[in-house]
């Protein structure tokens, strides 16, 4: 799969009017805020991140309609799979084209000009700030940061910090559990996303 | 792949970090397509990652990672909300008791000293003697010495072997707290001389030390280039 649109997905996209596209954007924002924000923070190009996730949703819908996805409740996972494949391909290409990576300044400028996106990211950051502050020691905060942000492997972190695997697992479990409860408290669930989504594309 | 494997190997976070092997990735994708509830975990982990990225980009993360003083710790805030009145009363009692105990002139707040007699307890008396620890370079180890802190305040005797013998043999020892990638100086003591076995003795008040990683540097007072640094880890 590639970022280049296939003929099929172009046709689907063209059938969605401006109003539908707006609804689709809203659905993606409300149902995939983490994926959307993660892709944006990785590619550092808001338009590209938006297109990439949009593409993933459109491809998932097309595959559902063509019967390649047998059950509707599997579409959510399929969107993730397609988006991560697109992101992986993008990263591969990016390594050959450094000029496409936007700088931090450009990123913050974009953030300042997109109020909706800014609000979404602020909400996510507020949850994560709460999680990090809730960890009892600086070392626990370092574990979470190194694992999720720096993407260091568990073995490396344990070795560097002199941790047992059990302690590492406890800290990561605590952070995950806290994120889950924060999201649940705010009513975050997939809900009937795909029923609405499929209505957009017939 | 099953649920246990996913949990044990932190597959969700490693998938988002694109650190799975091709075989693991295919197996995990097959799993979450069959188990839609897994998407919520993917989204939770994605938000955790994206939120940390955002906090880093806005400069907030650095301050979040610093050790917090005890009075700013979240657990205390939670307790204060629930038992505000009780805590306030306890605090007044505590301060009163402290003032009563300190009617006599006392030391110290001092971390390091050249002699054990210089480290004093709340009543102005020398602290009881604790363990003796030998600090020297142990190559291949990430930490040169692990020290278990005693439950009550004691004087810990540290014997430090400089890697470079200086002339004149007068040394300074400095203790740093490790804060992420930064070092913060917490104590220093000068005018130390080695014993006959060439180890330099220095004494530490255990009650000043918190659990965590520290660096201890020793250098000749006349030659900073002679500095040796050792990694210490204190635990309870």
C-alpha cells in the first residue's frame, strides 16, 4: 500500500461531498484522536497526516464494501492496520527525502493556526500530563518516557536503570491503566462510528 | 499470538513504535482484526505516545521528569483534599514537636563531613554509626556501588579510592543527584586526606539521601583533571 491514491479510492473519495468530508473529519477526530495525533507528530505535516488517516478510513470502507472485510466490527482494526502501513511506507520514503520533514517551528505554526487540532492535542497532552504526574518517582516517569517516547526496548531500560522486569511491567501497566480510566471517564468508546461512516459511502 | 503474549511483550506499544519483527507484526495484526476491543488499547497507547511527544515539543516534559519535592507530590495533594483539617492539625503538632526538640542548638543538614563527629542528629548529638562502604571503580558495571539506606539516620562511612594519586594528597569529594541526564550538586567536602591504604574516608548522613541514582566525584584540590566519578545507587 502506498500514499499514492489508487483509482478505486479516488472514486470513493470523489463520491463524498464537502459536507460528508467534514463529517468524516469530525468522526476521525473524535474516534481516532490518538492515531491522528501520533501520525501528525511523526510526519510533522498536518495536511499529510490528515490525508494519510483519511486514506486509511476510505480504504477500510472500500474493502468492507467489496467483501474483503467480512465483519463490520473489524473495520476499526483495519483502519489501524492500513494507517500504520501507510506510515511505515512514508517513513521509508522520508529517509530518502529529508527535505520533506517540517521543522519544529513549522509544526508549532501549524498548531497555532488550527484551533480544532490544537484543542484535540491539548486534551491528549492534559491526560498524559496527569498520568506522568501521578507516577510516584522520577525513575518511574523516566521509564514511561523512555518506553513510549524514546521507544527504547524494555531490556535496555531495565539494564540502564537497574530495574527488574517485574518493576518495569508494573510501571507500564499503571500508566496504561490510568490512561484507560481517563478515557473511559470521558466516554471514549468506538460506539457506532462505523455505522455512521458506512452511511457516508453508501 | 494470544493475549498473554501481547501483554508480556508489550506488543501494542512496540507495534506503534514499529519495533516488531515482520512475523510479530503480521501475527498481531491478525489478532487485533479478530479482536476489535484491541483497537481501544491501540488508541490508548497512541494517545500516550502522542501526548508525550506534544509535552516534549512544548517543553513541559523536562519539568515533569524532575523529582518533585515531597510537599508537591500528588499523593499528598490527594490526602490533603480528603483529610485537610486533620493534616493541618498534624502539621501544627509536628512543627510544635520539632521546635520543642530543637530548643538546644543543633546541626546540621549537612550531607558529607570529613569526620563522623561532624554529622549531628536533631538533638545535636552525633549520629549512630552505620555501615562502611568501599567505593572503587568496577569496570563493566553500570553502578559502582549499591547502598541500602537504613530506616533511621546513621552515619555511613565511605572509603573512596581515587583513580589518580595526587601530590599533595588532599582531596575534595562532591555528591551529585542524577536527574534524568542532568547532575545536581547536593554536597561537597574538601580537605580530605587518604588513609594508609590510600582510600579517602568521608562520612555521609543517611537521612539526607533519597532513593535513587547519584554520582560521587573525587578530585585533588590542586588538580581538577584528576577527577574520578563513581555511580552510586541508594535504595531502601
